[in-house]
C-alpha cells in the first residue's frame, strides 16, 4: 500500500511527515509488530530492539549499503539477546525489526 508522498525537507522531519511515510509504507515495521502511538516523537520514531544482537567491529552509517548489508560485512558474531540483559563496552548492533 504505497501512496505518493512529498516530503519537502532535508534533515530532521516533523512527526507529521514521519506519519505520512509510515502510512505510505515507506517506513515499515516488522510483521506482527506495528508501530505504537508512543513510539512517535516530535522528530523521530522510537525503535524497539529485536532479539538478535550483532557484535560489529565499529559503529557505522549505512552510506551506500543497506543496514543488513553493512552488518553482514562488519559482523564478528551474533547472539540471541534477552531484551537488554547484557552489557558490554564494545560496539553491538541490535536488530531493530528492519526489513532487508
């Protein structure tokens, strides 16, 4: 269900634009885990952590790759998290219910 959405902004988007992107299917959630109202903030959508954590060599911006592609390239190992039940001073990327 994709609609035409025209966002005339660079950088930070207001919540109204974020809602339009979600409604148009351009920002999606994992099946069975729809966005909840309290996740929408004035200029962001709070993400929920998934059940898999990936130890990566460094923090990163996706740039010209998707997040899953970048994680695949930088991942040292993965493990099942228990929703925040670990702590480490190293860099982890937690799955954020993204679609690859």
